C-alpha cells in the first residue's frame, strides 16, 4: 500500500514537472564541463563529429542560446570536421544540429550535406555507415533512422529526395516482422524495441514526404495520422507491451537503454501521442531518468540489444532530449501527427525552446550563404588518417 502511494506521488511530481528542469540543467552543465578545448566531445572515438552534434543539439534543447560559448564551439568543430566524417550517423546529426542552430552561413552547407546523405542510400532504401551508393544491397535500421530524420530535415533546405523516401517506405514495409510487431537491426533479424522505433520513424517520414509531394506548392498538409497505418498501429502496440513489461521487471534491459529512450521520444512526438499502447511514455521515461541521474548530472546506461555502455555526452544528451521532448521535425508532426499536441513545446516540463520548437511549416529554404561552406578563414583541423569503419559486433563500441 505504501509503495502504491509513493508511486502515485512520484508520478504526480513528474507530471507537474517537479525536478525535471533541475535534471535538465544539471545534465547541460555536465556536458559543458566535459567539452574539450576544441569544442568536441570524445567519449565515442568512432563518432567524434556525431557525438559533438548530438551534444550541441541537447544544449539547444536545454535552452542554451545559439550564442552560448559551448554551442558556438560545438558548431565550429562540427563544420571543421565534416570532410573527415563521411558516414551516416555523423552527417545526419550534423544536419539536425545545424538546422536547429539556424545560421544563414550554414545554408549551402546544409544543402550539400542533404545531397550527400541522399547519395549514400543503399539500393533497398536503407543506409549503412559509409555514404556510398556502392554500399551494397542493404544497410541497417540504426543508421537508417538517423538518415531518415535528417532526410526530412534536408527538405527544408531545398534537397529533393522524394524517390529516396518512397524507397525508404518500401524498405520498412517489406522488412516488418508482423509476428513480433517490429523490426530488428537488419531485415530478418529479431525485432528489438529500439529498432521498432526506427521503423516507425521511417514510416512517418515517408508518409510525410508523400503528403508534401501531393500538396499545392509543396506545402505540408495533414494526411491521415501515421498512427492509423496498420503496420504503425501494430508496432505501437508492441512498444506499449514492452513498456508495460518493463514496469513489472526493474531489471528489464530497456529501463537503462538511453538510445531507446530517445528513439521512443522521437516516435511519440512525431506521431503526436500522449500514450503508446496505453502507456504514458513520458511519465514512464521521466521517472527512470530522474531516479537514475548521477550526482554530476550525467546519465549512463547500456544498449539493451548490444549491452554496450553509453558514457558521458551520448547518454546524457539522449536523456536531455527525452526530457525536453525536443522535436526536431515539428513540421513532420504537423503533417502526420494525431493532433494530441504532444509534438508541441511542453509547458512546465523543461522543453520547447524557441530554437528546437521553432515553427517549420512551409519553411522556405534559408538565405543563400554569403561565403563558401568552408571558407579559408575557418581554421581546419589536420586531416586524420582514415579510420576503419565500424561494423556491428562485440568489438565495436557503437552506442547508436
């Protein structure tokens, strides 16, 4: 009885936002303290630029202004490293970060990155680590969900990628595991909660692109809610079952899988859902994040599928973005959401800054850049020796 009462009090506190903003502020302070003198975060050596873009996006979500020294340094570092990081994770996160930053100087750079991302799509509609058309027949769903969301963002900057997103839709629909209600890391592999979120993101992006293509003047129009799609509905039900099961089992792996937390948040805000499979997803995750934050503001956890640890900037950024409900695709929510208002900036819960939550319906392409994407006045870091590209396996720390 006492446990039930405490649980109710805790749930009410989360709903009211008590402690959430404090947790976000502590996490943002941790990120700033762990940024190095070059403006980067390096707890993941294979995705230096992507980790920096992710942390920069988290700082913006935590209401750090674009002029904050940590954000400025992160943006400078990302721009400097773009030529050295031609892979899907890093390029996708750079697109999302620079788009949220909203600087006119990045206009042409964003267009170039969007075209580069489109050019790296595999023949079946997925993406893998390297952005090359010769990537082979199929990639993986983790790279693909980042690339799918960044592809949507790229459309704001004049990148024409309708065929790419139609192919993406076919890829996810034909690789769906109906019996499990989800997707695995690769087509044919066992479904996991995080990769099921990846598939749901892909379905929503494809549907949103179809809506824009059919509307007068290319404007976003609201189509049938993505959650009404039979495949999406089945996958959302499966996610709800995962959340309910984790509530009954404190040792469940998803309880500390911070990549799953952000994947869940992305699905919920894009689909504009307060509940997933009958579970209040925000309350579910917020309670865990508030209990699990380290005294220094960091969040740590493990991938539920690979059992690799999230450390420093990666896990902490995922935690901030979840708590802020940092919708990087608010125009996608406008096109395919269920109308629940969840994809809008949430008052009193630590999210919805003017930068992350800025209106993007009918965004015109940004002003043309006045200078080349990488002007000579920008200091370039020395080009690194080519690193072996990571492949899935126990010897690779890939938190994504």
